[in-house]
C-alpha cells in the first residue's frame, strides 16, 4: 500500500533563509511524487513532480525537490524563502501500477517571518 | 496547466437536504476523476475514484449511498451529499486526470450543514 509521511506539522523560517519541508514515502512499484501548495480555502496548486530522470526537480515559484531512492525521500526546498511562501504544503505519491490513485501526506504548514 | 472548475465554491444547506457539487475539466478530457475530503487542518482523504461511464470505486469507510458520484461524461463528475448532516461539513476537492500522469485540482467546495 502507498503511504506518505510529512514528519513536521509546521516549519518556521525567516525570510531570505533557505527552507526545507520533509517528505518520505512508501510504494510497491516505482513512485510518482508530487508537491502541492494550498492557500486558505483554496484548492491545490501544483508545484512540481518527479516521474523519472534527474533526481533534482525544479518547479514553480523557485521551489525544487530532490528524489532520494535509498532514503525514500522527496524533500521540498527553496534557497531563499519569501513571506508569500507561507501556506500549507502537501507531498503526494502515486505508484506506477496504473491505478492513478494519489495519496497525500498530512501536510506541513510553512510560516515565513519577515 | 489544464483547468478543473469546481462549483459551487461555497454552499450552506440545512440538515437533511442534499447538495450537489460539480467538477468540470474545461480544456481536456478527464478519463478519471477523484473526490477528496479535507477536514480542518488535516490532509486530503481520498473518497472515491470515478471513471467515465462506470460506477465509482469508493475507499474503505466511505458510504457510497451517502456520497453519490456520477461521471456521466469525460468532462463532468458530480458528488451529491445526500441527507446531509453537520458532520458532513467539510472542504471537498475534486481532481481530474488526463492521459498524462498528472492530476489537476479544482478550487474546492466548502460545505456547511446547519
């Protein structure tokens, strides 16, 4: 069965500092990995995905994530945080067995202080 | 990216009534649509997967007679919450998949049952 863990409920970072939001996963097949961001009372916005290829994936708004197969991790990173990055971030996983069912982590709330 | 429109964005209904939420893929054909429910400050819980022209597949613990899903065309899926009760109040989000590996999300519907 697929599962996703986001070990941190909340991450606090000062504006201009680098940020990391952690994610680990478990799937039976090869993973498709995603990061989404959600602003209050809004749907999800796609940030980036890893399907295959380079382990470092670059996405929207300056975010990137690194796929680490040995550690089954897909941490979200940004070199310099902005106050406007404050939101709820979800890691998600789907396997390649064809079901296309996406499982989400519990979410991590990011607070960026000015 | 592709656009998924969800309507209404907010709805308030009386206990015991039914409410229908629509999910439309505006510029692509969605072979599969997914319905999620999000509790306050919680992650998205997959409720069901629907394929056009066939019955929806519900996740364990989701009452199919309570949450009726219809996927009558490649661009429209509906979720009807029947005989709604206050505990059904939640944020409901749909997503639609095209022929690629990516799913696109609607803006969500805030349901309040009074």
